[in-house]
């Protein structure tokens, strides 16, 4: 008995199919859309043009290098120190710029940090200053209450003293 295999994606049996039918069953049922055809038509010539330009650039570079190599060999005693000097100068300028940029960004960070801290402190002081009149009013009320209590207490002590002296005078 022949085994019938089922393709997991398409779910069709191809155990007894001809090779042509098996290949056709793997192909999509619909053709490409119009937008896909237009994309291929426009991008194929563009890709070919870019590949052609890449080949011409490579060929020009190889020819230019073949022509200038003898000149580089003849003038290398002058070109090597000049290239080193220019390289060191460019490195110095780039390093200087990097240090300057790092310094400026560090100062900007510190300035923003100080502004945030001072803003928080000012906000907290502002809250305390707003709370100050309320605290002063509370302190005034407590002082008045305390003064009233002390006055009342003094009056009571005075009355007790007067009673004590009157009783002592009677006896």
C-alpha cells in the first residue's frame, strides 16, 4: 500500500500526484497584484542602474589607484610626514572640540541641577512663609489664652491670700 503524505501548510495529498501537480499545489493560487507588478517594473531598472554605477566606480578606483601608486612611492618621503602632520592636527581639533562639548554639557547639567534644587528649596520656603502667618496667629491665640489663664489664676491666688489674711486677722 502506498502512503499518502499530507503537506502541512496546504493540506493537500500529493502521494499519488504527478510532479507537475505537486509543484502547482505549492504555488499561490493568485498571481501578483498590480502594485507588486508596478513595483518590480520601476525598481528593476533602478537596481540595474545602481549596480552599473557601482561597477563603474570600482573600475575607476582601481584604475586611479594603479596610476597614482607610482606617484605615492616617489613622493612618500614628503607625503608621509605631511599626512602625519595633518592627521595629528585633525585629531587635536576633534579632541579639543570633544572636550569643549563635554565641558559645556557638564556645566549645563550642573546648572539645571542647581536650578531644580533651588526651585525645590524656594517652593518649600514659600510654603513655610505661607504657613508663617497661620503659625503667628496660633501663637498669638495661645499667648492670649495663657495670659488669660495666668490672670485668672493670679486673681484666684490673690483672693485666697486675702481670705487667709482676713481669717488670720479675725483670730
